[in-house]
C-alpha cells in the first residue's frame, strides 16, 4: 500500500502542471539558455565525429546525423520562441512551447543514451568506450540538471539516457561494467531526488512570493485591490480595449460625512463602515468588474464593456447602496457618497488621463453639494484648466500690477455726502481681461494668497483714505482665511494704521458670518481686540445664509449691512419691507448703524428713508471708481438735498459683480 501511494505521488509530481504564471516562467527559462544547448550540440557532434574517425564504424555517422538534425531543430525552435510575443496568460501557447522543448530535450537525450549503450556493447574495453562513457556520465550528472525545474522534462531526459546505458553496462556482466552500472543507477536515483527537491522549492517559493504579492496588492482592511494593483489592472484593461475597441469605465467614489463618523464614534467604527462599504460595492459588481480602495474613504470600480447607458446605470447602482444606514453594534450611521466617472477611450486612453478626468468629475460632484453622480465632460476639463491657469497667474498678479482697488461710496441721504467708501478688489488679467471677484477670491482663499493680497488691500486702502476728507472712513473686507491668523491679523491692522497714519476710527473692517461660524469664541476675542484699538467692525450681507439676530447681541458690531437682495425686493414684497423695518428698529435700539446695500432706484431710496436708514450704497449713487476719480466725487454732495442724485458717469471698464470681498 505504501509503495502504491509512493508511486502515485511520484507520478503526480512528474505530470503535475504548476500554476500558469509559474509554468510560463519555467518554460521561458528553458529558452533562455541558448549557449548551453549550442555547447551540448557541438560537444556531442565533436565526440561522435572523433569516435567515427577512430573506429570507422558507420553507425556513428548516423548518430552524428541525428545529433545534427536535433541540434538544428532545437535551434530553430529557440529562434522561433525568442522572435515571438508571449502572453503569460496564454495557457495553450505555453503548453505548445513546452512540448517543443520537451521533444528536443528527449530526442537529444535518446541519442546520448543510444550512443553510450552502442559503444559499451560493440566497442568494449577500448579508448572509444572510455571517451563515450565519460561524456555520457558527464551529461547525466550535469547537463540535464538545467531542466530540474520541470520534472517531466528532466526525469524523461535522464531516463532516456541512463536506462539504455545502464542496461548495456549490466549486460557486459564483468566487475568493472557492473560497478559502473550500479554507480550510474545510484546517480540516476539521486538526480530524481534532487529534481524533486528543486521543483518543490521552486513551487514553494513561488507560492510564498505570490502570497506576499497578493498581500501587497490588497487593501488590508477591506481585502479589495489597492492603488498599485488597480493601476496594473487598469493598464491591462486599457491595453486590451485599444485592440478590441471595448469601453472601459472608471468610477470614483468618495464618502460624504465619513470624517464625522470617524471623529465622533472612533476609528474602529469607521473601519467597520469602510468594510461594509466595500462589501456593498462588491455585491453589485458584475463578473469582470474590479473594485479597489485607494485611500481613506475613496473607492474605485473598473467596469469593462459598458457604454454610456450601462456606465450610468452602474454608477446609480453604486450610489443606491448608500441609501441605507450602516449598522455598527446598536447604532446606525448614515454615510452618503459622491461619484464621478469617465469612460475610455472618449475621456482618455491612458491611466493618467482616465484617472484625471474621473477625478475632475468627482470634484465637480463634491463642489456641487455632494451626494451626486457626475459624468466627465469637456466643459469640466475646461473649467478645471481655467482654474489652474488662474491659480497660477494669481501668484504673480500683484507683482505685475494686475490687481487694483475700486471704491464705492456709502451715502448719508440726509446730507447727500459720502460717509465711508468701501474698497473693492478687481483683477484685470493680462490676457483674459477682467476676472470677476466671485471667481478669483475663492481661489485666493484656497491657495492662502488671500493673506498677502489682503494685507496689500488693507495698506493700499488706508493709504488712499488719508487723501480724503477726515470725516470719510474706509471699509475693507476681511476673509475668513485672514481671520484664522488670529493675533497676526490684529498686529497687521495696527501696523498698517501706524505706517499709513490713518486714524483707527476711520477704518471699518467688514466680515461675513462665515468668520463667526468657524470659531465664534476666537472670532469674538479678535473682534474685541480690534474694537479696543478704536477700529469699527461691520457685519456684511446680513439677512443671508445663517445670519442670526444673536450675532447682534454676542459680537461688538458698529455697523450692519443689509444684503442687496432685500433692497431689490423692497418695491414688490411686503414681507421684505417688514423684515427691513424690523432690522432697522432693532439696530436703532442697539445703537448700531445700518447700511442698505444695492440701492438702485429712487423708490428704493425713498422707502429706505422712511425706515430711518441713514446710510446707503448702490448704483443709484455711484459705481465703484478708481481712486483718482473717487477723490473728485467725494469732495461734495453725491445726493442733492432734494433727494436727486448728481450725474456720475461710471468708468466703462468697470464690470462684474457689484461687490466682492477683498
């Protein structure tokens, strides 16, 4: 029974077919030693030729012809292999090349075995036998070991050489030949053991490397593909699609509000949610789809063969998996997703292009309010290209003199004179022309350029205000990014006033509610420091967003500016009029100055007057003007005592939004 299992084991080992990648590598190795094949052929031909010359035996001529034919055939096969393209996944081709290598090796080994057996039998106890026997034993011991990595080839090769040679030695039945036959038999068995050991080691090492490689290509948390593996898979898909014309869709998924889950309930809960996200996405993946996690809360799906419609359906299926809560213990957590996708070849034929465009679509989805699916379009790329250009050019816009300040007066309707002028930042791009503040201010904030630009705006506006009548102040907008600098902001403002010589009472700093929402405690401390220096603080765009009356109670504002949409609606909406009336009464009781923005008609002016609003700003009075034009305007009344505005022609080049933060 033990012998049976041993034979079964040996047989299974001999005919075993390793995993395809390993098999391909082993077969490739067979064709990577052309020098050894050539050397063996030359040596064999030389020995047989010498033997024929000494003995004159014509059989050796036939053996010589056999070696020559086999050598030519093996060389041709070798050249054919090296001149062909090979696919590691092509099992049929691998088997075909392996069979050719096997037949060549076996044919050569059979000729060696026949030559040895023939010489022992026909030319015993001669120099010819000594020469041939030495070569045969050297071949058995050495040359065949190069194929130890493939048992069926190496064992067959050694067997075809050793068996006829051993039989011939034992057939002689004398002591020397029998001892030599026994020695070669032991050598034969040793070679089998060595081949078995070598092959097992190769397979074991390959298996271990494959396991390590798999671990290196898998995300340890979700067991999905990681970024490295995903890029390899995508490259293969795109390469195949280029030949077949197949569509390849790349879907990027970014979780919404996952940071809240992670920060509130801990990383352990976050990890459980991420695992379930991976499971949900895999549950709707079809055969051939690849799913990966490439970042903290970023997932990717590769879909092959899906056109526009199917790609959209797949994205919607993924999006729908986030509709239900993620249950962790006894708690339920809701976590949505934003999705962007791109389709090759239309959106790119390389990994870089497809990833970039899918990422742009994802960015568009998140910027548009999250929980959206966005397919990449040319327009998205164009917007991104413009954004990148503006970000780059904004770096040098101030040095190139492309930034300038315009000033729009705030009028007291009782006197018709300007009581303050708001500084408004404008950018005249050297090639694109005027850039709207609503476009470039967010870029300046995102890149932190708003800090040096804001300091320049403050210094320029304060310096310009020193040329105005002393009863006219200047208002400068502050960004939330500037406010985050805390005491540095206070120091910058105080230092600017000292350098320009502008009295602190003439400076108004305008902020929006975004400053207060981010960190109300820190904001209050900074505002109080500024007020302690005698600087006025205005709350801009009051009545929009989340603006609350609580701000009027909690923060030391000296001025409130009603957003222009209320001024525009005062003519047609009784509700708007009632709101403005309420705000006017509240600020009057709190001794806070109220400014109405966006006043553009005589009727709006009159309605505001009736509410007792004594500070107004808008196109009815004056468009934003450059400094040299403003000085001519604010020297006298802009609004006559009768309530009629003087004719002030705006500079034609001024365009874009009426107002923008600096």
